[in-house]
């Protein structure tokens, strides 16, 4: 750990990154383009930011780089689709079920035993997840919830893949993921019916700040704070995301969804805190 001043800068950087990430929901809701058109243009801006910020680092690649880029593309496209189809709260909280799948899959991949703490966390998170589907009779919302769950699964695969790969390849994975999104979604731009200047401004903000700058800031902060601090501070994103949407779009999440989200965020936060505390004691 670095000196106190650096530590404070690290915490501030992670907070700022989480706040920027949390703005995704409101702009996705407000932009008139469909999910694929929005995803394509946002990723073009994000890729350009990465070229400017990381330059030659983006040439450092291996096989895992492109596998992880594929998972990353899945996360972003599915999340935008889910946010368009269901409430922003449902989309972000169901995406944040990713740690559940990581806890389930890692012991299978690494041939290790399941820990009691992880099993309890999975049970609570699964219970919270179920609440998102209670009373959901609208086909659009139900489909959006399922897509949000798939986004969470892609997020889990991405997390596992990034852990399996070396840290010097993380920038290139995100860069090529954005390039892949742009290529996959490019044909959708031929069917744009309505595109305004405010749409362009909001997409530029999402690509430049909500993805590109936010990721750079988070990487800066991550080097100066404990992992547990970064984990817990990042939970600002799912908490603020539906708040911005409520303020700017007037969307109110269902009561059961709010309860489910609180259960998921709390369970993951407590599990991260216990894990870090145990790690510190054993060192």
C-alpha cells in the first residue's frame, strides 16, 4: 500500500469510476437508437479513447485476449438490450449476479472445494434474483430480465477469463471487445430512422466517459487501494444507476426488485468483506 495521500486519491478514483459507470442506464433509456445502433457507436468512441490513452499497450495480446474480448462484447450488448427492455434497476442488479456464477464455476474449473461462505452467499443471491421475477407478467420485462441474467453470465465468464490471463493484457481485452461490438452491431446503422444531436452527445458521453475514461480512472485507483475497497466502492454503480433513471426518466422499479437488489448487493458485499478479512488474518 502506498502513502495516505495516494490511498485517498485511489479511493476517489474508484468512486468517480463507479459514478461514471452508473450513468449508463439513464442515457441508454433516453437515446432514441435501438440497442445495437447505440452499442456500435458507443464502442467506437470507447475504442478511440483506448487508442489515445494506452497506445502500444493495445498491441500486447495473446489467445485469452480475444476470448475475453468476446465475453466483454456479450456483457455490453446484452446489458444495453436488457436496459431497453426492462427497468434499469432490473438490468443492473441482475447483471451484478455475476459473482454468483463465479462462485459456482471457479471450484469446478480449479478443482477446489466449495467454501461455506460462498455457498451461503449463492443461496442469498439466488433468493434475491428470484424476487425480480415475482409478479413480472409483462412479456417485455420478462424477456429483458432474462437477457440481463445472460449479461451477468457473460460478466462472470469475463471475470474468470481476466483472472486466468496476465494483467498486462487487460487493456487490450477491453479495446478489442469494443472493436468487436462495433463490428457486430455495424449493420444496424443502415436502419437508423431517427438520430438527433442530443443522441450523438449522449452516445459520445457513454463511449468517452462512461466506458473509456471510467476504466482508465478505475485502473489508476485499483493500484492504490485494497481489493476489498475497490469491490465495495464499485457497488455504487448498481445503487446509483436506477436513481439517475428515476430522476431523469421517471422510471420506478418494482418494490420486489428493490428488495432483491438490496439482498444481492448486501450478500456480495458481506462476502467480499469476510473474504478480505480472512485473507488479512492469514497473512
